[in-house]
C-alpha cells in the first residue's frame, strides 16, 4: 500500500493501521472478526474523521504504553476485556475537551491570568495512563482510587478559583461529567476488579487523562515535556 490507511471502530474506540505484512494482516482479520458489525470507518491520510479521534482511542502498534502490538492484538491481548468495554465517562469528557480545543483553535478561548498557574496545580495530581492489561489486587485498586479522588478534589478546588470564563466553564462541565467520590465506593470497585481494573475506575482514569492532555497541551504555563524526562 502506498498511502497510509487506518481502520477505526468508533464504538470500541480503537484504531488499526492497515499494513501488508504477516502480523498486521493477522491483526486486520482479528479486527474484522471483532468489529464487523460496529461503526467502522476507513481513514485516509487527510480524512476528516481523524479529527474525531482523541487520546482515549486505543492505537494498535503505537508506542503508547499499554496499547497492544499487532501480535498482541491478533492474539490474546490481556487488556482486551477491559479496553473494549464502553467508557461513558471518558466519552462525555472527550466531548467537553474537544469543544475546548475547538474554542482555542477558533481563538474564542479567553484565558485569565490565573489559568496557567491553576492548571499547573491540577497537573501535579494528574498522571493517568494505566494500561488496560495491568493486573490489580485490592491494594492496587485502592491506591489508584486514592489518586483519582485526589485529582477530583483538586479539580473541585480549582473550579472556585478566579479563572477565565472559558476555563471555569470547562472545569464545571468536566466535574459534572466525572463521578463523585460517592459514585466510586472502594468496596464495590474492589469487587469489580481482578485480574483487571474495575471498568468504571479505568473509565474515570481515561477521562482524567483527557483533561491532563488538554491542560498540558494548551493551558499549563510550561511547554509539555517530552516523554524521557
Ligand atoms: Zn468495535
């Protein structure tokens, strides 16, 4: 193939590059088997639908930690049962994040002087990219829940700071879309977990990762740092 072609399932939020080689071909057959009755789309290099793909999508054979290789995807990818479940919280937050990016692109986003510093404070509580395939026990679930709760609390505190209208509205919108601590009872999350993480815990972590991405890319004071520091 001479042009880059990806296939994407918008229901399962997964993207696969079509390559003419043995393992990618096996992965493609798996994809057909798994997503044939889903809203699947072929993406060419300049397809508009690429705009709809965000960092919550799973990219087969990317260098993103936890995303499957072609071989893993074609075979028994251990994260599959969790990664391909619906993520309603992340999807709701993805829409809000996309609106924020759109407003920035259109130069409609009006920042206030406090925004950058508040984003920095939020970022200190945000480091969410646990792979779907990560095995958890109760201690791991509780540690991850504690990190999520700290991030939610930081977002709530940030929302009452004197922020620009756009950032303030953004924080209120994501806080409405995100669960509260009461929606994430530790005993239920532990019961839902094992060997993979609780789906709603992982969904919430993915949602927070989208917020982290927006803040790091556009709102925080410093430039986003490269992976290797
Ligand atoms: Zn699908």
